[in-house]
C-alpha cells in the first residue's frame, strides 16, 4: 500500500505536522510526504503544453509527484487553514494536477487509472471555519482519482488547544488510518 501525503504547513513542528506524524505512525505500507513549502515545485502557469501533450512541460519536483499520484493507493491533503482556504503554497503544488484534467479533456487520455482513497486533515487557529478548504480539498482528491473519501479530521482551535492535545482530532486520525489501511473491496 502506498500513501502520498501533501503537507501545506510551513511549520516543521506545527499542528499539521503533529497530526501527519500521528497518521504516519498508524499507517501500513510506504508513505511519502511532500512539503509544499520546502519542495522545488512551481505553480501551473497555464502554458497549454498539456492541451497537446500527455504530461507537463515543467521539469521540476512535480514530475516525481505525478508518478507518486499515479501509483498511490491513498492521497492525504493536510493543511493549515489560511483565510479559510488551503495554504497558498499547497495550492501552487496542487495546481499542477490541472495537467490530468487537460490531458483527459482535450486528448481523451486518462493518465490516472488506479482508484484511490482520499483523506483531509485541517488545522486552524480558531477564527473562521474549515468549510471552504474542505470543499477545495474534496475537488482536488476527486480530480486525482479518489472515489472513497474519509471523514475529515479538523483541529480548528489551535490558538488555545494544540493539536497534540486535541483528543477528538487524535481519535479521528486513528479512524482515518483504519480507513486508509483497509483493503479496497
Ligand atoms: C496567513 C495566515 C492565515 C490564517 N488564516 C486562518 C483562518 O482563516 N482561520 C483560522 O482558523 N486560522 C487561521 N490561521 C491560523 C493557522 O491556521 C493556525 O495557526 C494553524 O495552527 C497553523 O498550522 P500549523 O501549526 O500546522 O502551521 C492563519 C494563519 C496564518 C499565518
């Protein structure tokens, strides 16, 4: 089983990373974490290469992430909520998945053939809600082939309750791991 985790937090020991580490400790198989703030992946600039080619023209770290996306059984989006959304750098990375949509839409080629499970982890300071970020994450997960999506884990009060002490979020992580570890029917 292969799991790809996209981490949208710049804080190396922040709340998002705390919950990612808990999940990783419960997951079976191989895991790869892509840190959106510390990887060499630039945003999609709508160059239109993928309208006529079955791939992306930009030769950077995303090329290996494309391979991971195609091979993976599970994809997890984990992010702080910034202005009610996923963080900007995470959206930069994810914008490169537009290649899959364009190749399918303009050329009728489906590069993602493996069905996957998806999951979302969000953290927030306490002002605002997770709704917009959850909706965005759901759109992205479905666009990369996730047909089963787990109940999200949200720790939305980190200004006063560290994710590490958020019992509801921590038990949600255990259930998320069980969901992701389960064999597909
Ligand atoms: C630029 C910025 C925007 C933020 N916007 C929100 C928000 O809209 N809602 C919220 O609840 N918290 C917001 N926060 C607080 C973070 O989501 C919160 O501190 C979170 O725990 C950070 O995650 P991390 O510890 O994993 O880095 C914002 C923080 C920053 C730096």
